């Protein structure tokens, strides 16, 4: 008799190989699925962008990494339509060849591809990181609610809500919204974006090294990781950072790790009145993030307060907590704002458009002087951002396969 067929999972991500979220979230999920024995093999499919050379595929034991090039056709609507057709064909071919037990789509764009690729096959699909992406884009002004991109993705999300075996949201807030909109709660799981707490934990030696690198002593340091604009405040962020430097003393520093041009960030800070001599702006690969977090004492997360912000689970907040950093966070962000409201070690809430930033900063700066604070804050990452929550969601999905 031949050996039994391997149980295969096809995992589709619309993020590219070299995007930070791929390293931070996709790769750990692939490792988890294999380590938990949910399947014997994973075929990971990613969509690469840009005209440059194809990045090197991931080398993960038990995983085959397939990379596809996204369309660069303009206008963007036509490029997206071409991607939908191409990815449908490529994905359907892989499903026919691999005969997986499940197709998992990471995000609602990938979920749209999954819906069509699984039609006419016996392969079920699920969608994790199921978020109201079309509403995000409209809330921040990138799309119009009457535009083709918004209407198209909203339609694809409605299809997924009907045909996916399960969807996994990253916030209980969004699960409640979906249920109010008529979706069966039994098909909606919740797993916030997980963080590797051990990897992100505070490292005193890294703190010393990174502070020496930027010429900093023992003063308070605040850090911000990420972009400006879109989901995040821009000018109001710069004003918040400048205000921190004013309040925290002459030996305080502001660390900003961003993919945006350094000169643009410095110009915004200068206009906000920040002391640029006490600001470090750079770019950090995800592998270097833990060391930068160890150098800091508090962290900023100045999200824009849009209706869809209640449905997100920012990776950076979990990483901040894991490093022991209390977070100055906008109100109304995912489940995290509510967590901070009831967990003082998590940070403090403020409204970037209001007048309560000083109060929030005062609370956080008083907090970091208390014994054991860093350890208590780090426990929040384990409590609210553990990959065990993702494991439980995936076990439920694979359990539903056997029942079907």
C-alpha cells in the first residue's frame, strides 16, 4: 500500500513577500499551522508588486512558496480587474493540482479571489483578517463610496460572508457589527493580530546599544513605528510628538521608524515646532524592531478616529505591549482602546483633535516610573495578542471540515 496522501493547506496572501506584515503575520501563521499538525504541507501564494526582481521565496520546512506578479496596468481599476482574472486562473489551477483540504485567504481582497477560485471545486475556503477594508479606504478619503473600487470590494465581501466556511475577524467589535448585519455568529471567529512576545521582549543590552547609537542618555524616549496619512494622522501626529518633547524634559528623545522620506518627516516636525536635535528618524527592518522598542519607554499610535477604526487590530500595539511600552492611543481603535481603558498598564487614550493629550501623557509618564511596569505591560501582549487565540480559531475551522 502507498503512503497516505498529505493534508495540504493552500494559503493565499495578497501581501508581497517583502512587506512587513508578511514577515510579522503570514510567516508565523504558516509555522503555526505546520507546528500544530493541522496539515502536513502548506502551499503559500503571494502577490508581488513593482517592476524590480522577484524577491527570494521563503524557505520554510513543509511549505512551498509560490509567487505571482501583480498587474501594473493603469488605470488602477483595470489593473485590479486583470489581477482578479489572473489570480482566479492561477489559484484554480493550484487547487486542481494540489487538492487541498482548505484554502485560507489572508484578508478580504484575497478572500474575493478565493470565492471565485473555489467555485466548481470541492475545496472549502475561509478568510482570516476579515476586516471592512472598503470602508477603511473610504473613511480616509482614498476611495469614494460610489466608486468602482469601493463597490467592487464591498460586493466581494458580501459574497464571502455568504460562502466562506468561516471568517476570522481581528476585533470583537467587528464580529458584533457583522452579527447585527445578519451574519450567523457561529461562522465568525475572533483572533487579534498575534505577536511573538518572546521576540519582542525588552532587552537591556539592546536598549543600551540603540541609545548609544543615537547619542541618547537616560532620558525618556517615545517611539512611533509606521506611516503618516491614510489611517494615521499626519500633522496632528507631528504636533503630538513635539508636545511630548516639550513635556518630557530636555534629555527626552523621539524615535520615529517609518518608510516615508526622512526629509518630509523632519519638515513636518519642524513646522510643528519640534526640537529636531532630539528626534531620530529612520527606517527599521522588522528584524530590527525589537531593539528599537527596547530603547524606548512609551509609544505612540495616533490613528484617525474613523467609524471603521473600531474594527482593526494594529500589529504595532501588540508589539509595543510585548516590549513593555504603554501606548498613547487614539480612542475608538479596535478592541485595544477598550483594553487600555480598563488596563492602566496598557497606556492612555487621547483624541488627536482634542485637548486631552497632556492628560494622557501625564498618566503614561507617571506610569513608567512605577516598579515592575514594563513587566506588567508586557503581560498584556500575552493576554490579548497571543498566537494561542489564532490557534484556537484555526482549530475551529479545521474541526468544521471534519463535521462537514
